[in-house]
């Protein structure tokens, strides 16, 4: 059976896709300050609609993605997702030419649509392609691909579109007349065109590669039928551990995006220059990379998936308090260290939540992918609390982070087994 021996070829292919996920996803940390400057946005709350548009696409497209996958299968669905992402990348060309923030958001939403389809296919695929007990280890390998790409993307895009950013920012502020200011802004906006055209071409080529590959198809409906029939389930919502897992993943993605994309905004609030803060996302992702390496070594040989999740949540609570109690570069360091706490959460939550779903695996995966919308909500809540004067910068950060990590800890200790204990007792 497919779930007894991992398919190395499949792991390599999915690893390439996870690299793509990481590169595109973590461009947002650079796009936030870039679009705030190029589109002359007045607040971070406006700028964080970058993450809102991107991650809300998962909420709206996850279940349709599940329906598409039933018709196309995993492989063709992945290829289609890459093509949709290419379309979103090309939307950046007219967006840059007109400096239209709404058009930029449209491009990001379309990219998110493609990623929703890719994630809905690839995450259960990598979980099921080998033993479920070591799924977190395989997802950790995917995470390394994802985070290496994520480390590279803000450095590459930042060097291209935010080169001499502090100087440009001062030039725009001190422009003697409106026409000079518009010229500077147009030149800045045009910097994004070439990178996104190149990205679109690469995505199309990858789609063709996936389409022509011999990536094996997995029939989860057939393979898990016996386990599913044992419990006589008629609805995916009867799996309590899945429902709780969706909320857990929602909060996890929220804190991950906070640590990765909001770290720059946090630094700007502390008075740090844009030429420095544009690279802060890379620090968080380097920390996450270290966590993934630890996961590959430790799971499941030395520690179980749920225990790894519990330890991650506890360190997240500790680092969140440390951010609250410190300032300056020390606080930034602790935000970056939250990447270490977050690294093993997705690899643990996803397989724990889809374990035993049988024929409901695809729709269960879609519900979990909907939870990625946490990346849209928590950062926007943070900037709203801060910009509206409801809470200070460090208090707003703590309000968003602490309850999230506490719930993740609950899921690691008890939530992942909810409903399963009752099933055992009723046998």
C-alpha cells in the first residue's frame, strides 16, 4: 500500500512545490513596505491588506479546490494551481503601471487561489504517501524546502524593489513638486514588473513539468475505506479532532504570519529604518529552518508529533512574553525566535487532524486549508489594535499571540484525540 513505504520520487516533486509555496508566500513581508511606499498608503492597517487578500483566498477557494481535485486528481490539480498562480503574477504588471493597490491585491488573491489548490492537493499527499506516524517528518522535509525559499525571497525581492529604500523614502517625502513625486513613485513601482514576469514564466514551466511527470496518484477513498466504515461516519464534521484542528491551524498560521510578515512593521514602530526591516522576515525563516531540521532528526524517533507540538506551543508562549517585556533589537530577536516555535506546528497539526478521515480526507484537507485564513485575520487585528490606539505596539502583539499559543497547546495535549477516545470506548 502507498502509505507503508514513502515514494522518494513523489517526495522530490512535492518538495519542489513546497519551495514554490515558500518563495511566493514569503514575498509578502517585502511587498507590505514596498506597496505602502509605492501606493502611498497612510497606515500599516491598509498595507496589511496584502496578507489579508493573499490568505483569504484560501478560505474561499479551499472547498472548491477539493471539488476540483475530485475531478482532476492530485497531479493535474497541482499543475492547474501553478497556472493560476502564474496568472496572478502577471496581474502585477498592470498593477505596477497604474500603481493601483486594488489591482495588486487582486493579483495576490489570484495567487492565493492557485496556492489553495496546490496546498489542498500536496499536504494530504505528502501525509499519505508514507506511514502516518512519520508524516510530520516528511512535512518537515517539505518545510525545509519551503523555508529556504522563504529565506531567499525577501532578500531577492528586497534587493530588487527596495534597493536604497530609506533614501527613496526621503526623496519622496521631500519632493519639491507633485510631478517629481509621481515620477519617483512610478519608477519605484516599475521595479516589481520584471521579477513577477519571470515568476510567471517559471510557474508555467513547473506546471508543464508536473503535468508530464510520473507522479503517482493516490486513491484515498479506496485505501482508507475499511477504517472509515468501522466508525460509520456520514459527515466530515463528525470528526471532532478535525474540527478542533481547523481552529488550531487557523491560529497557527496567524502567529506564523505575525512572526514572519509583521516583524518588519514591529521594527518600524520601534524607529528602525526600512533598509534594515526589509530583511527581518529572513531572520524568522532562518529560525524556522532550524526548527524543521530538529523535526527531521527527532520525529518520530525521539518525540511524537503531539509532544513536538506541545513543546512548540510552550516556547511560543515564552517568546511572546519575552517580546512584550523587551524592546529594540532584543524584542526583534525574540520575534524571530518565534519561527523556531512555529516550525513544527504545521507538520504536526496537519497529519494529526486528518488522521483516520478515510474517504473524507480531501474535504478534511480543504477545511484545514481554509484555516490558513488565520494569516489574513491576526496580522490585520494587530495593526488595527495599534493604529486605532486601542493598544500599544507591544500589547497589541501580545493580545494576538498569547491566546493563540495557549489554544495550540490545548490541541497538542487533548484536542488532537477528541472523539477518538470515545470511539475506542464504543468498540
